[in-house]
C-alpha cells in the first residue's frame, strides 16, 4: 500500500538524499520503532514488555539456568508477537534500498526476524533472533514459523529446555555481528538510524564513532532520539514507514538526475 508522505517530511528526505548520494552505501541501524508499526510492542516505554516483566530477572541468563519455565513465560510473549507480525513498508523499503546498492549492512537491535523475512541479506542481528531455537545441551536447532509455533514444545528430546537464539542480560553480544558493525563505523560510513532511542549500548555508540571518523547521520524518528551524543546531520521527524518511504523516493529522484 502506498504511503502518503507530507511535504515537510519529503523535504527533509530530499536533504538527506542529497547528502547521502555521493557516499552510498550507507549503514542502517534499526530499533524497536520500526517494528511497532508491525504491531510488535517495544520493550521499553509505555506499553512495553518491561512494564510486565522485570528484564533483569525474567530476561537474565541466570534466571533461565535456574528456572527456565519462568523465563519462557516472557519468551512466549516475545515469540508470539513475532509470529503474528509481518514486515511493514519500512522493512520493505530497507530491503529494496539494499537491492539497489544504497544501504549495507543493516544492523538491528530487534529479535523479531522481520528484516530477514522482508528480504534483507546483509543483516547483523546484534541481539539475536527469537525465531531461531536451539538446545543448549545437545545443540539441536529449529526455526519457528506460524505453522510450527502452535505445536512448539520447550522441552528438547534430550530432556533439556530449549532457548531462543537471543542475547539474555548477562550474556555477550555475538562477536561477529558487533565487530562488523563497529568496523563499518570506524570506517566513517554514513548512517541511517531508524526507530531507536539509543538507550542500549554498545549499539548506541555506533553513530558517535562514525561521526568522529567523518560519517554523516540521518535519523528517522517521530521524536528526537538519544541515539547520538551529537546531533544528526539530517533529522527526518517521522515514523519509520513514512520516513523510509520518503527517503527511498528522494534517493530515486537524486540518483536519476
């Protein structure tokens, strides 16, 4: 469905496109704001999951080891939300821009897997993916989808309790993904930051590192976020679907001149 774009947002997007055009591809960094429009609630803020569950208890690796069923109370809500969701136009716009060679890689803090479903190929899921399940005891793996989810059992055939391939509190982020994202930042790549408040380290450090190396920042958020300790070069005050639709259109215009 075509997205209606207010002229003010289109003007901001054209400014961003003029800045980005000569240095493509840009790296994309996304947070919960992009998936809210797919009806996935955020973890933080009003209506977020952390209002219902204590993240440092239910979401901690020690709790999973001591009482995995208590952790699975929370995990089921996370996975259920992902199973009921579809990629929205923001996810699709990023995938199309990647296919055009305009963005690469896409760094996401989200665990819903929607970027991959939308077709993004060079994807760095720095907090993991809740659709991927494995047994920490025997290593057996599976990938959940809408067909398999209703019959999913937390107990593995070996007798252990399965877990999603996400990063619990108390665990380290995946080294390969984080190293690649930070290397691009240290290369001074331009960034498109979408739908994140920037409250979670170490991803929140990426824009400042890139900026310090000569990179420029385009931020797409409905409100000015805290993603960067320095102001973005261009701020598109918009929700993700509208802002990315505008940026995709503006890049098309700029590159076809």
